[in-house]
């Protein structure tokens, strides 16, 4: 097998089978700005070192018809029928904080992966790749500013 295929396969197994792989909870904290609009839809997902989709960590927003507005995530994750199993919740209001946990394989930390967040707000401009943060030990616990709707994002491995 070639190396990219092995990397993708390893990431898929690590995300899909956290009980088998050595994993730990990852706490994701996202605080939105007061942008003057409706609640935001957010897609939090992982990409590998080449920018290929590796898995969905969380989607905030309950109406699937609006997922197309989370354009990078929607495009990258197309065909992943299991992408939303157990990883969805309500949209997030302006000025509010979303705090969720996801199991993540230890092998993905410091291995070239990136946490990305796409954001969309009704009647406002969509913000693909609102957040792009390398999944490294050095970035854990640090606050990262978004481009349009997100005031701050941080993650903490436990």
C-alpha cells in the first residue's frame, strides 16, 4: 500500500474506533463574536497534512439543508455517510460559547493534522476555514482567533 492510503486508513480507524486505538478526550471550546445575526452553524473537522478530510468532530446546527453553506467541510466530507453519527447539536448564538468533547487517537496529535472550523450564519456571508489550527501539543490550551464569526477557539487534550 502507498503511504497516503495508509495514513488515511490509520486516521479513519483512529477516529472510528477510539476504543481500540489509544485515545483521549479532546475538549473543544469555541466562543462566537457578537456579529449581529442569527445563530451560527459550525462544522469542526480534521484534515491530514495534505488537506484531505480525516473526520468530523462536531457539527453545530440541526437542519441538514444548511450544511451546504459549510462549504469546505461539505465538499471535503462528501460521501462520508457516517460523518454525523453522534456529533451534532444545536446551532450557536452570537456571543455564546460551544464546549464539546470528542475522543481522539493519540497518534493524530503532532502528526500533521489540522482542526478546521467552517461557519455559516443565515443571511450573512459564509466563512469556510474560519479557523485552521494545527493539532499539536504546542497549540493545546492556546486561544486562536477566527476570521469572521469566531472570537476564540481552543482545544485541550486530557
